[in-house]
C-alpha cells in the first residue's frame, strides 16, 4: 500500500473522486470511490438570542466548527453588524474564549468567529444585548449640610445589573478620594457615619464594583464640625455658692461623653467639674464655695477636646 498526505482544498462537493495515475504510463490509473469534501464551517453557540451580557463581567464565547484550522479571529459588533471590533486576532481554536464585556451598551450586538487563515469562513452569533448601566446619586443633595460624627443615608438609583458598589467621599472637590466602603450590596442606600471634617466642597462617589467606568458623583455638599452650644449659664446669670444648678447645652454631631470645667478668671485657668459624663445635654452641678464676677463654663467632647464651647460670663 502506498500513501500521500493531502491538504484538502476549499472545493466542497458531494461527488469527489481521487485518481492515481502511473506517471510513466497515463493509461494506467485507479479511481477512488465517491466521497464528500465538506466546507469548513463555524457555528457560534454563545451568546444566544436576547442574552444580556453585563459590562465588566466575563463570559464565554463558544462555537462549533467543521474542518481543521488552528486559530480563529473573534470580533464583536454593537451596531447590528454595520462595523466590527476585534476582540482577539489569533485565539487558539478550542471552541471557547473568555471575554470581558466592554462598556459599549447596545441592544443590537453580535459576535463573529472567523478562521484566521481564511476570513471567508466564519460564523455569527444570534443578536444579544449589552445593557446600559447607570448610577444616579440622590443624596447628599446640593448644599446639604452633614455634621461630623452623625449618621446619614447615602442613597442612589441605578439601571442594569449592579450587584455591588464601592463608595468614596472627597472633601476637596474631587482632587482626592477616600473609601467609605467596598463591595457594598447594591440596595440603593448606605448608612454613613460622617468623619470629622470642615469643608463646603464635599462629594460622594458611587462606583460599580464590577466596572469602574460605571459611576456617579453627587452634588457638592458640606461636612461641618461638631458643635456645642451652652444654653445655661447664660450672660450675667447669678449662681449662689453651695447651691445646685443645671448646666445645659445643645450639640451638633454625635458623641457619647463630655468633659466639663469652670473658670473664675474669664477662662485663663480651668478647674474640672466632671469627665466622661453621658452627653445628654445637661449636668447637675453643686457649685463650690467660690466667688467671681467673670465665671465661665467649658464643655468638650471627651474623645476630642478640641471640640468645645465656652459659656458667656456669669456671676
């Protein structure tokens, strides 16, 4: 038996025959039985009709093929096939390719897989969708004032499949960003304990955890420092030595405990009244046996004494 390795040409037929001829005597030859030469063929099996492939996620493009060719070119279209964008020029022809979906939302997408050595041999997928993804922050709103230490809800709306988000804030109009939280379940709200800051050019940014190109930035708002306002004693109140009086105050911002002092010389020197008392806005003070025409009270956040208030002078 003799043999010869033959690369099959691109001549599809149901009635092909091979003829072997004696080179020295062309009248001596043999004919094979009739056989078929089938064309090379590619059939894209995924994506399927009306599939929704989400921006930033990875999906497998899959195909079946007839014929032997080592590499394929893979392209996609988001304008109904009017134009094509290369995904990969020479992928190994294994029947599948993992693709990270780009940020080109459309309802008229196709994938095309071609023989790299013969681009006339190709298959096109059914029409699928790359849905638009949008995030729209609804709070904080423009000009809103958030107080350091308090809890506020950041809220947003969205479209598209966004399972989780990252949240950041800026106190310098977006020049720098600090993470509030990462991989937050996307339910449209997040309770935020506002950090200590004093800025009127603050921003919040919400970003898709899967695709950093999908995000929104809030309107400008303010973060104000915690504030303490002493309501008693007030200006020129008279307190009698040895009696009990209620020191009262209001606060902006959330803190648990307060420190209290008094001064008899207009605030040059201070004496402790109490430390780490519950910040409930009042304290019953047993006034010591002292005399002053310029007494003051100071109340501060126990955890951060730089946040304090000093009363008006009393007697």
